[in-house]
C-alpha cells in the first residue's frame, strides 16, 4: 500500500478495546467533556512551534550493549554512540542531513547510509572507512543504494545496483574491508531479498516489465516464482522460517488491508498470520525476535499506534506495554536478547520519547531524555490530544479523521478549522504536527478528515472514490465531517475556515467554490486550480528508465487520464472555472519552482478573483518548490495563517513578525485583498 502511495506522490501496544477505538457520537461527547474540564493552556510563542533540532535514527545494538543515534539541527548532523549500562555518549563523526544508520549483526560496526555512499564506523573509537561510493552522475539512469544488513555474516552489508536501461540488477555483499561478493546479477529490478542461513540469497522480489512484483525462490541456479503481488501495492519481505521453507510477507489480505501473511515457497500457498484486530488499518510493521528473527509482534499506526503479540514473548511485551502505557502510543522498534527499544509518539510529544524494556524484569526506563537537540521542547501538558473520529458520510459510509481541541474551552463556541491533507493518497495520523498544535494553542479546534481515498485503511477505502475527485464523493466526505462535528456540538457554525496544501489546497478552493456559504475563510497552499489538467499533464510526462509511467499508477488508483468522460466531473468542478462563486477571503501561496503545480495557473486564478473584486491575498516565492523547507518561509506562512484566522474568525492577533520574516513577506506578497498590508 505504501508503495502505491509513494508512486502516487511522485506527483507495540495492544490497547484495551476502548483506548484505541475511534470516537463516534457518544464517545466524542465524553471526550468533549473531559477536554473542557482541563486547565487552559497559556499562549506559547510562535517560534516555539518551529524547533529545528531533532533526535532521530535511534538504534539499539543487536547485543543490547549500545545505543546509536543522530542529532540533527540547522543543517548539521552528528552521530553518537552511548553505552546502555553506563557511561557518556561519544560523538563519532559528522554526517550529511538525512543519513541513516544500521548496526552490523554482531554490534561491532555501524553502517552509515548516505546519498553518496556507504561507510562503516566503529562505535568504540569512531574509526571509519568508506565501503561504497554511489554514482550520482547527472543524467545517469543507474542507481545504487543500501539494501540491508547481511544476517548471515557478522559485519557485512548488502548494496543494490540497478541499471534500468539494461533491465538489470545486482546485489553485492560488502565486508568491513570493502571486499565484495556478487549475490545476484540478472534481469529485472530487484527491490527486496531474504537471505538463507547458508549465506546465499534465498528469495528475491523482482519487478517485471509491467511492474508486477514477483516473489522468486532459488531453485539451484534458477529463480522460480513462488507468489506475486499487485503492482505498486505493499509487498514487503519480512523474513524466512527457520527451515527456509516459508516466507513471511507484509501484503494485502483479500485485496484490502495489509496483513502478515505466510507463504509456503514450494507451493505458493498463503496463510494469514495476523491482521488488524480492530479491522481498521493496514499493518505498519513487524517486530522480529532477537535470536531466531521470527515474527514476534505486529504494529499498526491508525487510528492510534498499537501493537499485538504473535509469539509468547511478543504477547508478554504487549501485555506489559498495555499495563504501563494505558493511553497507548508506544511501539517496540527493535529487540535484543534481553532488551527492547521502545519509541513513544503522540500528538503532544514534539520529539519521540525512548524507553528500554527489560524482558526478564518486565520493567521500563527512559533513555536519551537528556540529549540536547537545541531549544526548549514544547510543554506536553499544554498541548492537545488528537481524538480519533469515525463519522457517517451522507451515503452512510463511516469515514475516519482526527479532532484536536484547545484544553479547557467548551467545544461548541470554538472557531473550527478544517485542515485537509495532501496527496490525495496520503493520510493524517495521530502524531505531532506543529501547525495543528499552534492553531489549537491559539484557541481553534482543528478537524483533519481522512476522506475516502486516504491511505492506511486498506485498498478498498483508498480506491473507493475511483475518479470522483471533483465536487463529489471525496469533497463530500470532508464537508460531511464538518457538518457532523457541528451536530455533535463542536465548533461555531459562524466561524469555520478550511485550509490545506497541494490536494488540500485544491480541496480548499473546491469548498469555497461549491459550498460558498459554509466557510468564512480559506487558505490554499500550492493548490492545483484544475486537477483534471494537472492529472493529464502528469500522465503525459515520459517516465525515466525503471520508473512506472504515472498514467499506469493512476490507472491502478482508478483514474484513466486519457478518459475525457471519466475526468469530466473533475474538469467541470475545477476552481479555475468557478472564481465567481468565491464569496469569502482567501489566502493563496505558490512557489516559483513548484514541479507539480503550475505557478502560472495559480497566479492566473488569483488574477481572475481580483478582476471580480474578490478578497484574495497571494504570496509567490520564486525560489520555493512544492514543499517548504526554509525555516523563514515556514514561520512566515504560520504568521499569515494566524493573521487570516484572526481577521476572519476572530482568533487572537499574531505577534509582530520578526524582522527577517517581515522582509520576506514584503518581498513575496503579490496581492493583499484578504490581508490588507496595514493589518500586519
């Protein structure tokens, strides 16, 4: 499922039943009462929601003796190793941002995966060596990358080399001295593998010419198909049974939600090991046992992070987690023989909190809680929980989403902001989001609908809309959610706003065009103003060697970009054709280097609104692309959002922007109908 999601974008806690359940009307009422009884949170400064430091890539060594992690801040990253028992952390070396780390099987080396190559570092003294250089020649179709740790050798890694022009892949085993063994050199793009106990490749996942995912087993010198997965769907090789005769696969169960499946390699017979006990979400990950490397527990992220045990140790872990963390949000990342590394994540945790679980003592202790990532963390108790929702759409289907509320305030009187996620093949989750927490801290309720078409809830939910992405089913799910919340006593119907980026921005424009009396303001960032045109253009782009044509990806999602009849409703609903219907103030943001949305089309749409006398403001940054990465730009956009909601929903006024942000806004604001300059 995530594979299809990634392609489209190129456009362990077992909870008690009530704890992980999404809130229908009766449960929501209890949540509203509980939230209203909490103490009110003080206003926090805007800059507190834009903390740049991050602790990430936390990894427990296979022997349980060390933790490795990366601290990244302001474009600088450092690798650290710290003894689990006692002793200070050692800074080993500087890395490029975005680097990933992996322990060798014996815990004696750390493999560093970076864009330009693979290195090995000794955690004891920081001695490092470059093992592989990845070819990044501009225009080259060849690609290279880290493919995994070799579980059959103590200090070996596996590197993948693809040559799409030749339709060929190689898998290489690399030792600590740089010596290489060729494990596979043959046709097709190999996108996954499993090693046998004999140190040889036992199973590979290979794409055929139509991007079907073939699972092949070794039979002497030949590769024989054992099973296959649909193009672009989830198809992850989890591991082999101890006798090597069965493969554990994370893939769709009955063409719907991803589950853990066991495949008998000789016959291809499948057996479902575990699927979501709540019958809601795709399987997100599988925890393997320390010694046998067999499935121990499984994790789901929606609607809340949770876990269920598979073997006896996994069930014991899940029981202990449920007892220690009754509100959930804690998953096991990795288990050594005596210890498991846990990560706690929630809407109120700006940074993940890490724990070690002692399997023998069945006890927990925090780790790395004194690591300095720069800046003061947001106070957890003053932030909002995310309430998971299940609400009925107008056709009776239950739709998912989240609601965040300011603590200590009655829900019925709150201004309500609907924040629509991008994609559209993506989803909102239960984790921390700075913009959501900023809005809640300023007194706004925030609704995040996971409309049909969202990922994470199975194929049927994701594919349910077909091509109905105009003013139809998907937009109906969003509007129905707002109406349902109002009926449940959430939000002031006279103070509603809608916002989003990319598809979320498009949905914002649809809402102002086709339900003009509902919202009092809209904020659209990088919005396609004619989705049908954008889909046709994206589908017409010739794919690079080894990449699936976007037209094929769209067909798998139920959209034929060449079918004018199918795209007709999307085209007729295009916001570009309905500028006259917009009645309320609108802020639009565009990037001059946006590779997905034509900035010219956005500017033209705003010009039409201006010609009709509509209250519209426009920011155009000539240097920004589809996704904002510059911290000054982020702070400027946050300021504009607060300014819009203050002016049109009556929320608190934003503070005067810092000089750097003020200069940026003076340089990039092109229209100010919704936000007259004197108000800043």
